[in-house]
């Protein structure tokens, strides 16, 4: 009987323990046939390609019935063998020894047998340009375990028979036409061939070739579905940071400044109920030009997680689930939320995905096996091909991702200005007007600080984003986010960069008391509960961690402890066995499930009784034992029935408390003050009685009233007034006031002349100078006037006739024979009427001249014959002039203007005595008018 042996060789040891094992889906396949080959063909699976299925055609089979019977027995035997765990060591050329419960024994031996050609059919998928999964190369041999397949053949050995084996295939899933196969222990497979032949094939995996991911990150090893071998996959990894900059799943970089709520990732073909990741952006500058992330939203089935930035441009993040604020860690309905360094992480284990957010940047990591070729949104399509990352909701590809990002708006009630489906006319320009020199912080990305990471993650795109942020928003220090996200990706690739200390404090990160900053710390910090668990994760994050020598007490209790005892509500670490009091409970820290056990604190104090008016019982804090108050008696005077009396002015209430009592005793005692008109005055202070007295409060006490005495003196008054002033009483004042009642005039010889209002007087030394006093609106005005005399020539006078006019200034005489004819005389002067005066001098006329006047004796009449003629006006006109009055107003005034004069006869009559007196008065009035006219001239 000829034996045909099949073997499969794969890689069983990944380069590093995969963080998230993933599986592959089943695409269309092609068939490759290999004939006459002693070494099987290696197959590399392409995007979403499963482990290939191999079908091997064996030599001519033997008796079918016999094979069926034997195989059935072998199935029972091998299954029983697996159940009883009798699989022994397969080293040193020995296979598994089976003892089936049948009458024949089957001896199993591993040997190098001759190989006969066989026909091998391999099913797989034609590789494409964008590889995401890579399975290992298998080889077959019959001796070497670590590089070949050890074939163990089970068969009945009749005398003289020989056993041979054929070529091997390269698969963990071997199916032989008309045969059965099953898995044994330690990735070993048994196959019933025919003619009483059973093959046992241990799977050995060779490391698969490492593919190149389009996003520039390292691929991750993923365990195959059979759990034996592994392959490479490029995770779907999308990031966003700054204002904001995006890196799609396939590594395409772009910036977008929208301020609405957008889809970051959703499924094209919905496989998960209500699944998606969304971002809420807002304008973070005063010009409304650039945007920053404000809230990251993760939806999964019945839960909506919101990671919201509490303070703009900070690492303070609030977490809500279904609009309810939650504390971390949080785990419910398949969603886990926890802190990891500076990040808040939302993890969905069922989908093997996580979302991180820290207020300045976010990242989304999803397995390719579950989401490959099935994502859409601003993070693009996860297929390791950047050509279709800018896909629109309708499936078309936009010219650039900035245009594409506009189309992924979602309805947000808090942003009514955003309308999904309404494409914006254009994005605002964010190019600085003036040439900008990038921040020196950005240069760190290209320098020696980040150089260890350059070989793993290219820094150019992050440098461009940093320059953009430092130029467009130079005052927000947003360039730190570019360095932060680049350092985080480097840490994800296993490269730790301690970069913040090189930014001169611009990008420093302050930790709370009791914590210290580390650039690379564990994703999940070790706690007292997790310290015994093996953490296989090699990834690191930056953040605030417990100092060396301490550990976090629990993920929900942010306290660093040196020894793992207990932590209560006071957040103070306690050691096992330690007794303490908290919230008035006597507690003890016990090792075990309950931890802290408490019971009410006991207080021992004797009761007190408060007797006497005004006393009451009070509870005070006991400095020695705050939980046990001290009960004492306190005095409260408001409980007393006796009220303080109301004392009169000058008296005050004095009280005293007798010894041993609470309520006071009251009495009114003098205050030692003066009282006047319901007011109190201290001793030696002035007391106003009236204006005519100066009063003071003395220290003398009136025995009857017990008040201090007020002493007063009359206010002294001045009774002397200067010449021209008189002392006049002032209403409401004690003393009179000197008031000017006459004009005081200083003459030319510096002597004083005092005139009453209306008086005028000639200068004693010069009759042509007249002094006068006028009262105008209760104001005395003194004036000096000079009399202007008409021209006088003594040669024209008769001798002995020269005399002074009544004014004593001007001369007159009897003219000689030559007479001055009666004529009109012109002059210019001011017109004054009722206190109002013309603005300018006015031309005035008068009649002046000599007329024939004589007195002769008539002998016939025996009396004097008189002939009198007077120089009088013969024709006049009326003229108008505007007068200015003291009140500021003006008035129109009429005056007579003489046009011509002539001598006219008049009655010659001897005046009587009363007429003489009247003439004198008229002369005086005429003279007064001349004085007033002179005054007006002087004032002008």
C-alpha cells in the first residue's frame, strides 16, 4: 500500500506580540496548479485574502469500503486519543502513540520515505498593488521540525509490506477527496487518507515578508483564524491635530478649516449598528479663519460618547455618555473609556478599535480585517491606497480632500448655521499676508531631537502643519500639537522622544501634585490590582505618572501609594492594619475584599445643665476629638428679659453683669457733654447759639441738670467806616456793614472831594472843571467834566464890559459896534435821554447872534421905551437817532434840528421876584444839563 503524506509549514512566532489579533475575510480566488514538485509553492495573500485552501489529488485509491471502515475506527481512536491527552513528545523522530480500543494496534513512526509526484491544486487570490495581509511561506520535509513538516503515518502493517509517502502540500486546511480531517493538540492535524492510512501533520510557520503601509507606519502582526500562524496587516490609523490638520487612514495629509460637525469615519456597508466617529470643530481665532477640534463623538449601538475640550487649546477633557457626565474608567455595553497618559481613550473590544483624544489632537485605530475597504468620511477609505481617500458621500472622488471634507457635514442642533448638503462657496484663505518665519519649535521636528524617529515616520507633513499653525495663529502655541502628535506616533512605533524640555517652556506640561511627567509611560499605568498581571503591551504614551517607587492605587482612584493598602473617601493611603477616623467613623484597613471596615465613633461626656436667665447649651468642636463635640453653657443676652432703658440727651446707658450671672443691669449716667437744641457737644468744642455770640462747651457741670455749662460772649463789631461809607445794618447778621453812600473823587491837586449822588461841584482852583456824582442802578459813578467855552476875543468887547458867565468859567462882554448877526451854530455832541446815550456824536444846531435890543427914555410917555428882539429858529426839522441803554437794549429817539435862525421881536418885561427865583432855578437846571452832557462826553 502506498502512503501519501501532506504537510503545512507557516510562521508561528510573530516578531512581537500583536496588540489586537485580527482575522481576514474571503475575496474571490484564482487557482494555481503545481505538478511534480517536491517543494510546495509559497503563497502571499493580498488585501482581505484568507489563508489559501489546497486540494491534493492522491494516487489510485484502494478498496473504498475498507478505507471507510478503517478511517472510521481511526477517527474514533484519534478523537479518544485527543480526549485522553495522550499526545506525547514529537521530537527525536517519534510521533504520537495511539492505543485505539479495537482488536488491532497501529504503530506510528516518523521516517524519511521516498516521494512520488502528486498533483497539487492551490486556491488563492491574485495579489494586487496594495497589500495589507501577508501569510508565511510553507515548506515540506519529513525530518526537520523547525523548517519542515513531520509526517506521521498511521496504517496496518501486514508482513512484508512497505510504506512510502508522496509530496506535501502547503496549507493548514487540507482536504482530501473522500477523506476526513481534524485538529489535534498543538496545531497538529490528522487526516484519514485511505487503505488504513492516517496522516498526522504538525503545522510549522515561516515568517512572512513584511509589507509597506501607505500611511508610513509599520504593519502589525495578526494571528490567523486557525490560531497557529500569523500574517501582517496595515491598521486603519487616522489622526487630526492643530487647527486642524488631518492624516487619513492611508496617510494622505490635508488641512481643513470648517467650523461645523463632520463625519470622521462611518461604514460604507453598515455592519455595526449605529457606528461612527464624528468631530465638532469651531473657529478658534478672532478672525474666524481657522478651526480647532472641540468635541470628538463616538457612537456605538445605544451609546454616544462625547470627549469635549473643557478649556480651549488645553489638555482638559470632559467625558459624557448619552449626555451624562461620567467618571473614568467607564465600562458599559461593550464600550470602555479610560485615561492613558494625557489621552482619553474610547475602546470597543468587539471591534478591536480605539479612539484617543486629548483636547489638541485625536487618533482613530481600527483593524483592517474588520474595516478594510469599508470606511468613508474625512478620514478617507482604508485600503492602503491614497488615490481614493478624498471620496464624497456619493462615491465620487473629489479633486482634493479640502473640498471633500465640506460634504461630510452632519446635523448639529447647536450649529444652526451649518446645513448638511449645502456645499460652501469656498474655504477662506489661511495664507499669511506677510512672509512668515516659522517658529523655532517647528525646527525641532527636523532636528536631532526627533532624528531617531525619522526612519520610522517621515516628519515633513508634521513640520508643514507646525509652520502653518505658527504663522496663522502665532499667539495660541498650536504648533505644540504638531510635535505632540508626531511624538505620539513615534511612541506608537516604539521610539520614545522626550521633546517638551527642548521648547523653552512653550510646550511644557504641568502635572498635578504627587505626579511626575514622563515622555514615555505605560498605556495603562500599573495599579495595585493589576500589578500581578503580565502586561504584554510595549507601546508607550506621554503623561503624568506616579513617581518611581510608587504605583497607582486603582484606575478609578488617582492616588499614588508606596504600599497597596486602602484608600478611603479622604483619598489618603492607608496600610493594612492601620486604624483611623474619617467622617466620624472608626475605621481599619483590612486586607481582603472589603478593605476598609468602619463603625460609628463613640463619644463619652458627662451631661451639662444650664440654669440661670440668659444661659443656654452650646456644642463646640473638641480640638482633641473633632467627632465628639464639647457641650458647655454659654451666655446669650438676647435671652434676657430686662431691656436697656432709653436715656435722654447727655446721658448714656451703662451696664454691668454681676458675678455668676448672664443678664446685665442698666443705668443712665452723664456723658460729660453740653446739650443745645437736641445736640450734644464735647467739652472745649464750639457751640452755635446765634451769629452774634461765640459760645463754647465748658467742663463745668450744672449740679441740677448734671450737664456741662455752655459759656457765650458777644461777637465784637467794627463801627468805623471810611469817608464816603456809612454803617448799614445787614439782615441776618450781627454786625452792620460799611456801605459806600457818596462818591470819593480825587482832584487834580490830590485832595479828596466827597459828593452825594446828584451833587456837582466846581474845582476850587478851576471853575472850568466840574466834579459830579451820579447813582446809576444803585452804583455810584464819579465823573469829572471840563466846560468848553465859546471863542472869546477881548478886542471885540467894549471896555469895562468883560465878565464871567454864571458858571464862573466862560467870559462874556458887550460887543463893540460890529455885531455878530443871528445865525445857525453847528456843533457835535452826544444825546443823552433817560439814561440812554447815542452811540456816536450827533450834529446839533442852535441859534446864536446879536439882535437889536435897546431901552430908551421917551419924553412923551415919560417912561422907558423898550425894544427887544431875540435870535430864534425860523425853520426846524425832526431827526432820529438810536440810543444805547445801560441794560443793553436800544431805543429810537427824536430830536429837533435847526435849519435857519433870525431876529424876532419879543416882549420886553421886567421879571418879578418869583420870576427871578424861577430864572435862577432854570439857570441851575441848564447848568446841570451841561454838566451831565460833559459827564457823558467824559465817559465816552
